[in-house]
């Protein structure tokens, strides 16, 4: 029997010629940057391979998504490239990976789905005897009723209002003043999204908040592709303008998510660098189901277009302090007015108490 040769570990030196070629190919400046980018590409390649297999399964089981079994089985997770930040530097490194135009959304709990305030509040739970269950009120009807009541009272509070036919303008105004709508809040600023993710303490078991990011270039391309297809196959043959798409209260025939910029005159939207995403296909209460459909058909994207960064509760106070001191992002800045200022005072005191507790516990 041949005896296996023993192997000794040697210090591995990088080939400088390979590094130089890699720097040219990846357009990086240093060895460290080159290695980091190569690792990122390997992670993205693994993500793409797993998603491709997952997408093929979903296409072969179309009723699986329709029956909403995906909600409990975590089917949306493979569509997201999820990473974790254990320091502020991790957050900055994550941002460096986002090429092009992106929008961001902060959510207190990483487990929360992408769901609008109106969809959350119109979910009815009931229990009678041995039976219990849930159902959803008609979201379109509820939004129309809220909009009608808001339009009646708004002139008493706002000197300048959107034109009556400007649905996106009215819904933007409602949303920014706390009325539930079918718009989902996003921001062009990752720092603002980070603040909203961490503003309130975690409540669920994982103790992690999340920053969501969606590639706007991809979203715009898919919107154009899918809506052009809908118009081409429309029975009426008419070609609605993009404004018509955004202002239409009726259900769209094609599952697609579009971007809406609020009017520039809205002070809060400007402070928060806000935008909205709108689901033209209103049957499902979840954005992720439509995003899954958009990513699968006809082929999955060759790069991650939906990303999520998780931040643990141990980083919350540190990040909030960083955002306030270095970025000028705190409640009063994001919500101009007395209410925002008063809530900032409350948040500052909370941060002070938490930091003092950490100091006395020897954690700093």
C-alpha cells in the first residue's frame, strides 16, 4: 500500500502579475480593494446560481406562489442578497458595492415583509368558537374613502394643494401626514433609511433591523418592458402615458412596481429625500410577490437587484449617534416642525440613558 505523502502548509504569496491583471479587469486601485471585489463577485455568482435553480422550481410550480405558500416557506429569501453589518465600516463597505442608482427603505424588524401601511391596517383577524382566521378588506375601496375624506378637510390645513386629478400628489400628502395609503415609502438616502430602521428598538426575536435596497435602473427597465407589453396586448389598443399609469386607481393587468416622486413642495419629502413605490397590480398585499414575478420573467437578472443589510441591536445607539453627529440625520431634521423637534428631544434622552448604562456596565 502506497503511503500518502505528508503535506506542509506554506505561506501563500499572491502573484503580483495576477493582481495587476485583476486590478485592470475590476478597475480597482489597491490589492485589498481587488481582493474584496473578487470576493464580492464570488458571493454574487453563488447567489445567482442558487436563484436560478430556485426560479426554475417556481416556474414549474406556478400555483405554489398563487396559493401564497411562499409566505411561510421563505421563497423570497433567495431573491435577496442579504448581508450583516457589525460596524459602521461594514455599512460603508456595503454601500460601495451598489453601482448605479438605488433606493432604500429602513424597517425596524428584518422579518417584516415589504408591505404598505394600508395593507397592514386593513388585515382583519377574527375568532368565534372553534374557528378563527384572517381576511383583507378591499384596499382600493378603503383608500378611495380615505382620500375622499382627506380632500374634504385638507383645505382647512394646507394653503397649497395638488390638483384634484393628481392622485399621486394627494396620496403623497396623505402618506407624509400619517394616513395609510397603498404607497410604500422609500428614500434615495441610505443614511435616512438607516435612521428609520433603528429609530425604534427591536421587538422580535432576531433583534435585527434591516436596510432594503432596490436597483432603480433595473426597476425602470422592467417597468418599461412590462408596461410596453401590456399596452401592445391591450384590447383597446390605446397607449396610456406614464402619468396615466401612476394616477390610475384601477388594477393593472401586469404585476409591476413603479416609482413615484412626491411633489417638490412637500417639506418632509425633501428633508427625507423621499420617493414612493406603487403596486399597479393590487390583488396581493405583498410587494415581494410582484418583485419575484418581475425577477423571474423572462429571465433572472445577472446581478443582485434587491439587497438587504441587517444591523443588530448592539449597534443601534452607536449608529444613531453617528447619524446625528456626522450626517445631521435625526427626527427634527427629517420631520420639520415642533412635533419632530419634541420627538428628537425624547430620542436624545434615550440615547444618553443607553450610553450611560453601557458605560456603567463597562461595555464602552
